[in-house]
């Protein structure tokens, strides 16, 4: 038994509550080492000594390149639970508890693993609608200014020093909501729309005003109302880590220095302040026009929380995508979430965190993060083919298991965004590779997100290219394919909420088959990531897969 590989961490993705009477318990072991794992649990306040225990056989949940993961649910009346494991590799049996391994359990319950109390306040409370979401990510300047059109002409508002490059507006988005609805979209995420200097709007001037180049608050209200009429939710971009140079507080600081009452609104300002490249003060990525806000200052926290609740109350948005979320103090996010949830109990929070985000996803800060890991894996497997089928599956399993299950279901998955090259460019222009990756996006665990124009085969490596104008009027697109895959996802609870199980990894043939299961709904998903047609038979089901294609087989009884 390779004990060095065995791992369990209480109160983590290895032990979390689903509801007030259900715990999910996981344990990790070296790959192909442990045959069976038995979980013993009991009431840590049991008046009987020794404590009474119940045993549960743990199933192998998944495997990655190095480890197997076993999982079981404890569904009982207990609110205070302690537990330990019995591991069997076929040659040796060993108990595993908080302190060590042993041949027999002789210690008291206080030395078992503990889940001290399942408190309803500490449950991970994802919005019920989150796993059903299919998102469309819009860069407002580049999307539309009219019905199926974009002027391509930039704007400038002199009194605010505000600009756009391509002329997109909120009214333009409103005029094309039917395009999104008909494709199957039920949520849009807008990059920043508040008054700002640059075309991208990440250098905010006024958090309580819509940028005049994009329109007015009334235009935003009309957009949200139109979206809600069509069953589409709206998420805005919140930029609270930094502001722009014309934000009132920073202008005051530049004028008065340390004498400004807003001096402590900013993080690590120098004296004197040198507004130059690079700046001598903290800023986003050393950009002088984006000074870092001190969100640990109660006044700044109060101001930004007001921003968060204001737009919920004024126009009825459904959530926030939160920019540079990993550079802001955790208490700010806890307070922000609590305040916004009082206004909108099912508000959805997505953190822009490019790395593992577990510390932000424990139920007290964000519901989701931008899952760049997903995009990297798809790039390596589908676009650049650096990765075998079995390697891809192992990394996907590892990705899913890094969070509690309800968090994994809510991750914002995507292939490209406003900050990285278009996926088609990673594919070297091969549309088949791009389409197969998008097929997988709609079939996998997490919220699928389409960056505007992906359905129109937009490509681009540099910032101006991947933020280029939406090519309205082009008949060269995969809109109908996206619509078909979105409808397929929405027609199967298994594809929105179902468990993910590896069925077949064929490295030689480039074939990958996995299942999604939720209640009685079960589907098989097969992908052929090769340049030749393949025939696959799984559990009596035969699938003919064309080169670079995917298929879904409904395996529900009676179908």
C-alpha cells in the first residue's frame, strides 16, 4: 500500500456539505493501488461510548494521471459527524484517521476526521439556475449598434474623455437579443459598460453611470427588460480592484497628494505621486491609468458595495463577473456577496481568477470562476494536439475534482475571451478542430460560454484582432451547429447537472467516450479527435464517428 499518496482534507473539496443532512466525502489514493475503501462515520456527540458507527463502501469516482479518487455520500440525521477510513489494497488493510494509519482503531472519536457542524449558513449556495446557464460573452464596443449591424465608427465624448473604437452600443445589443435567444443563449455577460476613458472600459470614471458612448441607464434598463422577456439573464463586469485616472477620488489625490481625504482610498500610494510609466504607486499591471483601490478601507468597501447593489435595484441585473478578483481582500468579497444577496437572493458571482480558485469558492465569496484551465486543456487537445486522449481525460478529471461538485457545475467554461487569442487561431484556422472543441464545451461539466463571434468563425491573435467587429451579415458560420448543441444540452438534465464518468480512452484512434448521468437521464458522449473516421462500440451501442466529430447517444430506458 502506497500510503504517501493517500490524502483526505476535512472541510475542503474532500469533505463538503450538499445540504443540512448530506455530506460528500472523498479520499485520494495512488492510481491502481487501493482496491476498496470503507468509510466509517458516526455522531460526534453520540452519548454512547465507544461511539456507534455506520459503514459505507466508497465508489471510485474518477482517476487522473497519478491518483484514484473514491467518494461516498453520508445521508443521515447527524449534524456533527466524525469519520475514518478502512483501506484495502488486496494484500494489506489499514485504517486511516486524522493522525495516522493503524491496524486497528483504538483511539477516541476526537482523533477521527471531523465535520464539526453542518450549518445552513455555511452551505455552498449556488443559484439554482446556474447549471442550466448557456452564456454569451459580449465585448460591447465590438458587437452591434443596430439590428444585425455594427457601424464600425468610433465615438468620443470630450467632456468625459470617453472613447470607443467600433461604435457598439447597448441599444445595439438590445436589437439583437432575439439572435441570441434563437441560438439557445439564456445568459449574457457584458464587459464593462460604466463610464470610462478607454474603449475597453476597465479604467472606470463613474461606477454609477453608463458610458455615454454605449448609451444611457435607460438603455441598460431596456436591455435587461428585453433579455428577461426572452428568458435571458444579464451579468455585468465589476471592476473594483482599480479605477481610471478620471475617477473623482484619484483626481483629488493627484491634485492634493497626501492632503486629499481620498489618499487612503488607494493601495500603497507614494508621496509624492508620480503619474508616469511606470507609476510609483500600486496599479493594475503597472498601468498608471489604473491605480489600485484600497478595498480594505471601509469607505471604499461601502462605496463599491453600493455600486453592486445599485445596479441590482436600478435595472435588475442577475449577477456580477468580478475583475481581477484574486487581488482584492477576501473580506471585501464576503461583505459584497452578503450585501448583494440581500437585494437579489439568487445573484450569481463569477470571479476572474485564472488559477485554481478554491479559496474563493467555499460558499462565502464567489459561485464560479473563469475556468482558464478548461480553455488550456482544450487548446492542447483539440487545437494543437499536444495531448493524448488519456492525458486529456486525466487532466479533465483533475480539473473537475479540484472543487466541490456543485461548484464544478457552475464553473464558467470557455475556449476564448476578450483577454486571449481566438480559439480558431489556436487551431491554425482548422474549423473542424474548433467545432469539435465547442461540441465538447456544450457536453462537459460547467457553464458553457461563447465569446461573441465564435459562431461566425472569428479568428485573431492580437488584441485588436480578437476584439474585432462582429461580422454581421456573413453566411459563413456555425450558428446552426451551436444552436443544435445548445438545444441538446438543455434537453438533457444529465448534460447540465450530471455526473461525469470516463467510458473509453483510445489513444491510438483518438476516440474519447464519457457518460453524463443525472437521475434516470443518461447519455454517452463520443468524440473522434482524429483525421479518419472511427467505429466505436460501447455497452452494445455502436457509433460511427466521422473525422473530427462528436456524437451523443441517449441511453435512457425505452429510448
